[in-house]
C-alpha cells in the first residue's frame, strides 16, 4: 500500500513538472519601472513561432525550442534577442529598455478610432501615461505644457488656457474619452476648464494640431485635445480576478502643494471596475526671486488687500515673491465600469466629478487705477467653486455586415457650474454671477473596413445645451441682497447642434495613403430676456438658425523606408454660441456688449505640410509648417442699440459694442522636433514652435498668437532609474506685436512687452521595487522670475517636487 502511494505521488510530481515544461510562462518588464509590458511580439530567428505578451506582460513560450533565440520587439522598446537557455537562467524574466526616441509606428485615435500614425496627414502628438507619471504635473494644463508643444496661459494659479496655432479658448476643442467638453458659454477669453481633468486618471492624451471639425464639429479651429482616461481592465483568464491598485502622495515647494491620489481596478472575465480619487491643496504661489535686470520691479507683489475690522486695508507684503492670494483646493472623482458579455458587445460607463473651492482671479487682484501708481481696483475677485460632472455610456457592437463592422453609440450628460464674484475696493457690495449649463450629447458612429487598404467612418451627432444664468449683489456688512444684471439672458438659453459626417481612408499604393472627410452641422440657438429692469431691449428673445460645411483631404507619402511626407488641407468652423450672441456684460469701464442675433459661423481654411525622417534607427526629425486663413471671424466691434451708439449701463454712459462677423485673419508658423539616441541609455530630445498672425480687418496682431516657445533636454534611462535634465524657453514678444486688448493690460507686462525667459530643470525617478517608486525633481533651478505671455500670474520659482508612488 505504501509502495502504491509512493508511485502515485511520484507520478503526480513528474506530471506537474511535465505540465510546467509544456506550459512555460515568460514575463516581460520595463527595466526602468519594473512594470509589465503588454503587446510585446516574441518570435524566433526563423519567424515560424510567435507569441505576444498579455496585459500582465506574460506569454506562453512552451512552443519554442530550447535551441531557439527569442527576439522581443515592441515599438516603444529596444529590440532584444536572447537564447532560450539565457532566459531560463534568468527565471524567465526579461527586461526591456524603453526607447527615448520612438521610430516605429504608433497608434492614435484622431478619428476616435485607432489608426496607424503613418497614415494620418495631420500633425498629432501623444502624451503617454508614463510621461505624465514622470513629469508629475499639478494639473492637466501643466500636463499639456510639459510636452513642450502646447503653449498654456494662466490668469490665476487655478487656471490654464491652451493656445494652439494662434487659437485658444472656444476656438480649440477639449474632449474627454471622445466626448466634447466645450459648451455653449465657452468664451473667446481665456478659459480654465481643462484643470477639471485629473492628470492622475489620464491614460493617454492626444493633441491634434489644426482643424478637427470633421469629427468634433464646431470650435475645433486650432486643434483638439483628447484626454483618454483610464479604462477598467478585465481578467486575463476566466477563473482569475484582476486586482490592481495604485497610490500617490506628492509635495511641491513653490505653492506648498499637498496631493494624494488613489486608484483601484477590479476585473473579472466579463465585468471590470476602475475607481480614482484625487485631492489637492495649493497654498499661494511663490514666483522666482531672480528678477529681470532691465525690469527689477516687474512681477513683485509689494502690497495686497486684506479686510480688517470691517475695512479694506492695503498691507505690505513681507515677501514680494509670494503672490497673495492665489491658492485653492480641488477634488476629482472618477468611476468607470465595463461589461463585455461576449466578443460582439462591449459596454463602458464613466462617471467624472471635479470641484474646487473659491479660486482667486489673481490678474484682477493686482489691477490698480491709473496704472501701477493708483489704488487697487478690487478688494475681492474670485471664481466660485468650479464644478464639472459627466456621465457617459458607450456601447460598442462588432459584426461584419455590408454597412459596418463596428457600431459605437455614446450617450453623455454633463453639468457645469461656475460663478464670478467681485467687490470693488472699499465698497460693501459683493456681486455674484452664477451660470449652470446642462449638456446632453449623443453620437452614433459606424466603421467599415475593406481589407487593410480601405476604411470608411461615418456617423451622426446631436448636442443640446441649456444655460441658466443668475445674479445678485450682497452687502457684506448688512447681509441684504438685491438683483443684479445677469451675464447671459435671464430667461434661459437653448443651444442645439445636429450633424452628420463621413471620413474615408484609402491606400492609393503601397506607400501613398489618402484621407478625406466631409461634415455638415446645423445650429439652433434661442435666448429669452424676461426682465427689463437692466436692459430695455427691443426684443424679448434672440434666435439663430445657421449651418456649416467643413471638409478635409490629405495624403501621406512614404517614398523610402524612414522618410515620410504629409500634405493636408482642411476647413474648420465655429458656430456662434450663447456667449458670442447673447452675453451682456461690461467688458471694460465705459463699454457694454449687447446681443446680436445676426451672427453666422466663422470659418478657417488650413494647409499643412510635414516631413518626418528617421536616421539609422537612432534619430528622428519632424518638421511641420502650416498656414491658416480665417473668414467671417467673430470679433467685437462698435454697434448700435435702439439706434444709439451709447447707452446708460450701471449708471455710466457706455459705448455700445457687439460681436459681429467682420474679421479676416491669417496665422502661419512652423514646429520642429528632433530626437537622438546618443547612447544605449542616453537620449536628446527637443521641440520648438514659432507662430505669426494678424487680424486683417483691423490691421492688428492676433491676441492668441504665442511667442516662440519650446523644450530641449537629455534623458538617461537605466535599470530602475530615469533622470531628465531640460530647459523650457519662451522668446520675447514686443509690445508692438500685441493686440490692442493686450496692450491695455499694463499691469501684466513690462513697458516693452513680454520678455524672453528660459528655465533649467532636473527630474528623476527611482524604482525601489515592483511596488514603490520615488520621484524627485527641481524645477526652475536658477529661481528665474518670469511670466508667460498673456498670463496674469508669474510662474513658479525654484520648485522642489517629491512624490511617492505605490503600485499593488
């Protein structure tokens, strides 16, 4: 009996060993981060045996022979070849070295779908999750700026308005998981909505340069920023549960930032969940102390306003680099669910919520009467809690039919709340203007492939906005309240956009690809005015009914390996929204803007040319040039109200202005990027952009044309460690190149304009083990004082950033 038990036990041990030999699992990781690498292509020298790693970086290599050399290939990592025996001696763990310069094809979703970048004629840049984790941005605006390819303006620390190719605010598109964030009250002035996105929950960011109206519709004149947030991961096998979690704690010295983030993924065979929570607390921002020699007082905060004993008082600032007040707090929540009952159905739901406390509008708090010598204009000026909520449901259906291979339906609801609160110096009335916007969006998109050479994308879109605007003033001493003029029509505003589009891609030959598209959009706008207390308009409502056609055609030509030319022509449009057509506000003392129901869409016509060249698999050069022509631009001009050029507004005789289609403009420029792998672990990378533009209707410079800007530096990557030393820089912008609206903001610039600047920075990460990573860096090492063009607050001075990450 004992002998039989021994035989059975021996048989089980031998069988287990034999089974392990038959099913040998290899794991592939990034040597710097120690994290698994998925989609690694593994093959032998004869290429007759292959395997691919899964999301856990694992692959079954039991079908390979022990005499084989295994080759590991991934577009983001350096190719590696190892003998099977060497892999066995390393306990079947393979470490790959990440490429600092990406030479091969990567995939982007410029059309809300995965596409081969070599077949996309537009300029597109991607910012990966790994790049974001390393750069440690405080907000999503900083995430864009860290790329060195997008210029970001800030009126206050709680802000960030991207400028792309001379366009900004409501002329560039922000999309989250393919759903447009732009709503009916996005204004032409600088916006800060992008900070509502949590950079710690972003999986991939794509920036499309140039018109993106074919897919995204109105507002995408200058470009599109599409933020793909982290999706739930399902389990790798039917009987497994995929559980992952991550945590982050970060501190930054320039504004005493304290940030904490947590994320957790639970995935089953058919169900998955991902949860993300981030809380950030910022104190007042400290600027650089190394001031310009030619402008020694520029940017110094020598005094500020406090209220003491019920009286506004001006007090001396003990530290002229401390920009008081500018701090704020922010909370971000995200919950995503995924259900995949079969290979043909995939259902995803996402909930996003972001809120802040009051955000001081710093540029308004440093305004003085009579320039820099007079009294402060405002005692208080702040944005109330900025709230954004989005619910989005996406349903994908896969089935090969005559009309489609895939159908994607997206249904989303968004709620925006924002308010402006201001009180003049030594006055008791605090004015509050609050806006609530509800947005419902529906998209139905179809994909049809004919082999790998032809693809057709087409679909329909419906967008509905409802805008509610309220206003009142409160006496901070007595508590009494009284009505105020609302920013938008007090009877509410409806804004609807309906559209249909089609986009077709075709390989004309093995090395030429053509892409063309067409879209028609129709916009309905109606705003109602109930009260005549503040405005005695000759109408009770305004209505706009207008349509717009946009199109594009582009080619990519790959004459030889490692060389590519792109040529793309496209049009974009922006339909008038509620802010354009129906806003009433005092834009500046002595001026009032009135509604205009005769507004039409403005159009841009754009031509792009690009050259992309790789050299011996160690360097990559990309040069892009563009020219954009703007017609029927919506601009503010002198207007008449009831036949009068001046009216009484807030007790003051004011000039009447309105937004009209009177503008013609051009913008042109170029950008270049160069990446070189200097050695096995060292690389150089650089980006530079230059833009010029002019408003021809008034013979004046355009407001949102940024000066020359860019980024350049060296990156060292080795086992467990990454170090980057780099500079960010801006060229000067002379006051003569400013638009009139910017020239009037003397408190934001020197007498000569916006000076040039450059910073020296170093960042590093060290992977302690598979679980813990430490990030540390010093930004603006030389403590340079600078204020980016059009910004109302100076940038951070010397800033020590420390972060601890845990991945479980």
